[in-house]
């Protein structure tokens, strides 16, 4: 139920015993007798260690005092009417014990006891859900600290009354930890840590984790915080370094719906768009040095609604963004903030599915099966053609014998080829003629297991994804370029690049592992587990991989220190 490090040992409790192990050898050096626990006390549920003894709380409201040298029970007392949720030992002058307990989290009592004999020295009812408590020294005085029901309280244990109380948005269930000589407390909340000054309630900083659930236990040593997630079986942890100054929470922190790599003056930048249609621009190398028109960090382009699709393209030597949420492209210049939208209205109201841009051409298809192409320089519509609804699952633009061709992947695992000038369908080149299935699925199971889920182009090769397999083929002949790359789960994102003259591809999928492969040999160069599933891989360099996850843009690297598979 609980475990505590104590010097060269670790102390823990299960239902009916307190146990001590030697950390150096792993040997069990002490285990108490289950018969020492009164039957009416119930199971052991909480633990505190200090000054050579341990105090355990039980589900029946008892406190039990143990000698860690020989396992003798030194004292016992009935302290609460129900579970003892939290116990803590103060090792200062006149060692004392704090306990929090009650029949449920809505009827809690805070009790203080002398450590010697567990004699009760004070008791007070506290706000419901107060299950977090501990000791600190504040301005030379011993103080107890409790948190619960939106209230942080600092207590004088002698007078059994609060010396200060502050509202808080946190509601932790584990023991608090302290910084700045005991003057600051670190409290966990939903996916973040708050560092609060116990003298005036000031929030000195907010540190975001990558958790999917609330913060659980926190440990501090020097400038490092080790944090474990609660409320989940993932076993997710973070090692965080305390910055100076501490990071402050941004109440307007954006939730990025999509992101892409572009350029400003030859400098690679990440451009991410939030739910309001606002673009954030950041240096792609390290996320700092935000750049943009007139030194601004934002460009406002209000989307008409829906999920914005982003791709980057080059027109007349300028790096531009193509932004679409329906079949009507908008061009954004990240260097100047200029915005131009196609003059024609959207072709249909159907939901946009895929967008691609290459060689002065923009191509897009919606879930209704309407495929359209535009001239990127003028945003004039070149052509449109109706395909089977939900037949097309992926889209790319490729160079084939000197002309730009629209390549679509189908739900049945095939490919279709179209001239980008007028969308005339072309004969598939070489062995691609063997993959022409296009049947649209029945029902809502889409895309199906055979679907070409992703298409990407690297030089004269096209990479495709079917389920958990990535294949690479020559665009002109359809012949394989390197072996198939097999994954344990479905692949959702790929990005091929050339690093130090070697064609490689980064992949990510449902197993939340980011991988880098040598395309020619099929060998795995490195892999690293990520906290969230990747929606899109934005860039791959010799130093890092930049990805877009649910609401975030994340840089993973440096690659030289990432673990090998």
C-alpha cells in the first residue's frame, strides 16, 4: 500500500505487515508479526518513517508505532473513525505525528500526536477530501500543511489552528513535498505541478507534465523533481528540472490542431494552428527565437470552420503555407503574413480528407470523393473529378517522367494515377499496375485493414503504409526499394528524408513508439517510446525529430543519446 526510502533501506506495508529491505542486497531484513495488529484495526493502509521508527495507519482508524531496529510495536492508538489516509512524522524538537482520517473523504479529521506513545495533542475537523498532509519548517517554526477541497492550510500544531489559508485549484491525494527551505510546497493537479509560497499563497510556477491523468506522487532532490502519474495503469513518469525563473502557466495556452514545417528567409520554422485559426511560429531547431512578420509570433487567419489541413510548398522561390478546411485553398506567407484565398467558393460542403502540394500544384480530396487540383501561384481551379465516396484513403503529388501526377491510395490497397493538369486518369507505371483495387468499404469500418493509409515521396521513390507495414517503391517502375518495414501496430505517420546521404524514414503509430529506419537496408537505427500518439511527423534532422501530438508540438532529441532498439 505504501513504500518509503529510509537511508540504506526501503520500508513498506502490505495488508498486515511492515517490511524492511536492504537496498544494497535486496534482502528482507525485517517483517513484523501480523498478530501484532489488532483485528479491529483492519488492514495497514498508510505509512510514515522517521527518527528510527515507523507509524502506520489502518483502515479501522488506528495508528501503530514500530521500532525499525527490531520490529517491536511501541504504541498504538485509535485515532480516527475510519481509514487513516495520511500519516507524517516531524523529526524536530519533540517529534510529532500528523494523521488525516475519517469514515470517508467527506468527513475528515486532522489529528496531532506526540511521537512518544502516540498521545493525542489536538484534533480538528477539516474540509472534505482533505487527504494530503505533511510537515514543514516555515520561518523557523514547525508547521503542518494540508490540502483539500480547494483550500491550502498552514497549521500551528500546538494551537491546533491555521496560521494561513489560501484557495487552490489543486486537490492532491499524496504527501506534499517542499522547496526553498520549506517555504514552498509542490502540489500536483491534473497533468501539472503548482509551486506555491506558504507565506502568501503566491503561485511561483506551473510545470506541465506529459501525463494523461492527474499527477500522483512527487519526489524532490536538489533541482530535480520526479513525478509519477496517478489514476492510470500506464506507469507514466517524468523527470523534471526546476528552472530559474520557474515557468508560469499560460491561461491562453493554445491547443494546436495541426502543424507543418515551413521556412522564413531560409530558416526552418514550425508553424502550428490552434482551434481559433491563429498561427504560432517557432524556430524549428529549438522552439525558441520566435519569428514572423515584423517580429510578431502570430498570424491570424480565421478558418471557415472544421479541422484545418496544412501543407507547405514553394512558389517562385517563396516558402508558403497551404491551409484548407474545405475544397477551397488559402495561401499564407509566414514571412509577411499575407493571406490569399481562392476566388471560387468551396466545391462541396463535404468534410476535407487529404491535401498535398508540389511543383506549383495543390491537390485535395474530401470524404465525398471529390478530387480537385489548383494552380498554387494563382489559386485558380484546374480540374475536379468525382471518385467513389470513401474510396480514397491517402493522397500525394509525384514527379513522373517530367510531369506532376496526382497519386491516390485506395481502401482496397491499390493506387490510382491522374494527370495534375486536367485529372485525366493515367495507366499505372510498371508494377504499380498490379495494385489497382479501389472498392469502397461497406459500413463504417473505414479505412479498412488493406487500405493505403499514408503516402509520402522521397526523390524518385514513393513510400506507402498498409496497416503496420511501410513499403518503398520506385515511382517509375514500382520495383521495391529496400525491404518492407514491419511494425507491431498500425502506422499513423511517416516522414522520409536523407540524413548524411542515407535515405531514412521516421515512423510512428498506435504503439506510441517513434522509430527511424534505414530505407535501403530495412535496419532500425533507433527507437524511443513517446507519451502520446503522434498525429504527424514534421521534420527529421541529425539532431532531433519534431512531431505533432494531441494539441502539442514536441521535439525529440538529440538523436545521439536516444536508446537503440
